[in-house]
C-alpha cells in the first residue's frame, strides 16, 4: 500500500533499481514512509510490509538514541547480522530507505551509493507532495557505475 501517486512510485522504484545496479551485493531495497508504509520495493522478498513496520520501530529507537546522546537528528543505521547487513537511511523528513546486503558488500560503497539514493528519494517525495525549498539541492546526474 503506497502513499504516493503511481508515477512517483515508479520513479522511486527506478531509483531503487539503479541503486541495486550500482551495488550488486544488495539483496533488497525498500523505500517506506517514516511511519512504516511501503512506498516502493525492489526485492524478491514478499515481506515488504513487515520490513517497513520494523524499520519504523527501529527508526523511533535510533532517533531517540541519537537525540539523547547529543548526536543530532537521525541520518542512518547499520545492522550487521550473521548473514549480511540491514542499513536504513533518512530520506528527508517523511521517508526512509532500507537495504539488505550480502556479508561481502563493501560497506563504504554501500554508504556512498545509499546516501545518494536517499537524497534522490527525498527529492522525489518532496516534489510529489509539492514541497519547495526543503534545503535538499537537486542532484546532478549520477556517473556510471565502475565495472564490477
């Protein structure tokens, strides 16, 4: 159940697919509202609603932890499990980008590419909602991904 118009959902999905092309070790990509509603997903898993809801719960804890330790507003969260990573990035004020990745992923590359995509998703959502002047500058076109 998406909270954005179909054309915006298609653009967000296209961004998720470009991200997965740039980071081949990603096993899933999900854009969700901060309150846990799926905006778009690109993964084989059929658990998007569950992941979005759990992301919203983790986001609440991460925001409180960041605030209470004086680190400022939430930007990202990285969880390393036995079988890989789950990473969540703020996409503006209204959304988050959650990724799952194989254990062999280059975490630096994951952060670099995910931060770019999270900004692009925020831009798409803000445009859809008619927000202007959000402080997120338009992104330049992305350079082609280096050969794997």
